[in-house]
C-alpha cells in the first residue's frame, strides 16, 4: 500500500485544504500543508530502504480491477527506473510549501491544496503500470498546474496557462489513440508490461513511436515544441516554476523509457538519429538563446530545456552509460533547477523584478544568500562534486562511446552552461551595489536558509556520492537495453 499512500495522502490532504476555503485561516492552512507534505514524503522513505537493487522486476506492486468491463486495472509498481522519482516529487513538494509561506497571501488554501493534489498525481504517473491509469494521471497533472499559473501567475498568466495547457493536451491526444490501438492489438489489455512483449510490424511501431513522441516531446520539452516553457516559467509563481522544472518535465522523459523504447524498439532504433539531432539542437542552440536573456527566469527556463536535451540524448544512444547518466541528470536537475528558481524567487519577493539589470552587488547586502546562489549556479554549470556534473558527464562519455563527434558537440553544453550561468551571477551578485533596491535588501531568514540548505545538501550529496542512485537503476537499465536490442517485428 506504500505507493497508494504516496499518491492519495497528498491528494486527499489537498482536497481537505481546498474545503477550508477562508483566508482568515491562512496560518492554519500553511501548517496543515507542511505537515501533509512531510507526512507524504515520510511515506515514500520505505520505498528507498526496502528497494531490492538486484532485480529488474516491478516492486511494491498493487493490482486490482478499476473498470472491469474494459479490463482497466489500478496497477501500480516501481522499478529502478521510476523509484527515485517518487520520493523526489514528495521532497520538492515540501520545499514548495516552505517557499510560499510568507509570499502567498490570497487563497492560501487553494494554492497549497493545488500543489498537494499535483504532487499525488505526479507520483501516480511514475507508479502506473496500466496504460489508461497512466493516461488519467498524466492528463490530470495539467489541471492543478493550469490553475497555479492562471490564478497566482504574472501579468500574462492567462496566456501562459492556455499555451501550456493546449500544447501538452494536443500531443497527449495522439498518445490516447496509440493506447487504444495497443489495447485492441493485445486482445483487450491495458497492462504496460504486456504491451512490452507484443510483436508489432514496423509500420505500426513507427506510428506508435511518433504518437508517443508527440506527447512526451512537448512535456520534456524538446526543440522545437519548447516555446510554451519559457512563457509558463516567467508567468508562474515561484512554486509553480520549481515543480514544473524539477518534476513535470521529467514526466515526458520518463514516458520515453516506459512506452516509446520498449513498446516500439525497432522504430526507436531506426529513428534514434532524429531524437539525437533534436537533442543536440536543444543542447547547443538553446544554450546560445539562454546567453542573450535579460530576464533571470527566462534564462533558467532555457537552461532547463538545454539540460533536458542531455536526457533525451542519453536515452537514444542505447548504452548503459547514456541511459543511466540521463536518469541521474533527471534527478539532479530536479534539485538544481528547483534551487535556481527558488533563488530567483527570493530576490523577486524583495525587489519585484526578474530583470538582471535591476540588480548588481547583491553579495554586499545578502552574503549568506549569495553563497547558496553561487553553489547552485556552479551546479547548473556542471561543476565536479555537484549534482549537475555526474549525469552530464555520464551522458557525454556514453555519447563519445556512440560517436566521438556527437560527444564533442554535446560537451559544448558545459561551456555554454558556464557562460550564461556565471555571466548572470556576475551581473546580479558581484560588483558594487548599483541601486537603492539592492542597498535595502535583507539577507535570508531562517525559513529561507533551511529551504536552500536542504537543497544544497542534496546537490552536494549527488555530486560527491551518486552510488545509491546508480545502484538502484543499474539492473533495470541493463534489462531495458537488452529488451530494446531485440526485434519485435512479426
């Protein structure tokens, strides 16, 4: 029942908070939300301690009928590929609740409730082993995020929320058609593991591959369907940006491993060049786009697209270094990008501007905060001994093994990443104090210090000792690559 608790505890808690409904109860709501988030995270810890690293089989499985007439099951389970994303989602939710503690003053219950519901739905995506259950969770995540951007976002929040919703919904409709085809082809089963073994002709595999690609590439997002992300990030409140970057982008990447590659392995191998090309464009071109941004949030948003390009690149070079590195990158990016957006949020809460030109010399008035921001900036560059380094380095090594020249192109991302991140840091934090707004800044309080310190520990832990993460995923990644190497042609 651990996975069910991980899903439904935050959802039910969120619905209870929504029912409270009055702003005069804001203080109570904040504490209830924090307790619910911590309890939801605590429930995921036995998944880590009880996980067996020597098997690729699904663990903590729950399976019973949901809609018997259509053979739809409430079927949950995690393997080495999905396990770490369950506690990561719950952990980030705690950070988001803390980040909103003093900032959100209106409709506090709805804000906290929306994030708790979203947390449970995202855990559902990573745990679902039934195709229809996966689809329901995958689509349901759009609703709370749409509300979060549309209600608590910036001046163009309605435009950004609609763009986010329409882009992601359009791709998912093609996925629904693919799921129905697989249901009919398998004799009436929505079981994802059954679909993995289903023999399919190359034409069907190709159509399925691109149907799944339509859904997952938008969610990642891959170039050129990435344009919704900078708008969503810029308009979203800080908590929305953190969850979007840290978890929601990973839903699309995870879909490639659970659906595209094992269900259509022949098509995946045949069109790997296409995914690799789009990934390298994201890594190089989007890195250059990030260099010219004047808005800090937009810069980090484009940085996220470039880093997620590493993830899709690692998946489709079909070697263990690449796939494992991409998974490590997904987890570390959750910590690093979340921390980057939180740092921007700390400044925005004080100055109410995200423009780089509105700052300068912040280190003089906020030395503690500047130290944290420097660590996260270095991790975003891929500095060794930080979480940002391990995954990217593994993907680059895997890519060099696949093709030296592609590896060389991928490695340029480390140069671009250092360029745009450190240039932003220099202009915002270093030098003399440039204006009265910066002169009047106060350093981080105890709540902000705790929030950033916990993320700093996570970033350094992943950089110094990534073994617990790679050990968990090793057997499942090896099994997936063996599966993808075998043809399923009829």
